[in-house]
């Protein structure tokens, strides 16, 4: 349900095509999946903006016990709240630095 909310997908069955279409223009998932498979490594794409959400997309290649490729797992990590807290912290730091530098009156 949370992934559907983030990707603006209707309730019900969701296919990989739906996910790809929702992310189109933001990230080329197909290319990233191919890169993860070819390099046999986890690929992370930071700071994908989808409406009000900020995501990290993690693509993990999955192999069988013999090393054959089975598929991949795509994890959408919602970092919206973390980014909001970082922005508040930065604003607070800027305010404190300004106040500390200002002469006492």
C-alpha cells in the first residue's frame, strides 16, 4: 500500500510495468537493473523526487546457489521525513551561527 501511495498507483494488483511507468522520467529502472546484473552488485540511486516523496531506490541482483541470475529486487526507501529533518537541522544551524556572530545589543 505504501509503495502504491508513493508511486501514485491505484489499489489492486500492481505489475512491474506499473512501477516502471510511475518511475519513468525520474530513473531508468531497466538500465539500472541491467547494470546491477552485469556488475553483480547492488545499485543505489539517491534522491529521487516523486511528488511529495523523496526516495532512494536500491536494486539488488538475485542469484541461485550456482551463481545463475534469478532476477532482481527493487527496494523503494522513503527518505521524505529524513530529508525534512535534515532541512530543519540546517536551518537551525544557520540561525544559531548567525545569532552567535551577531553582536549583543
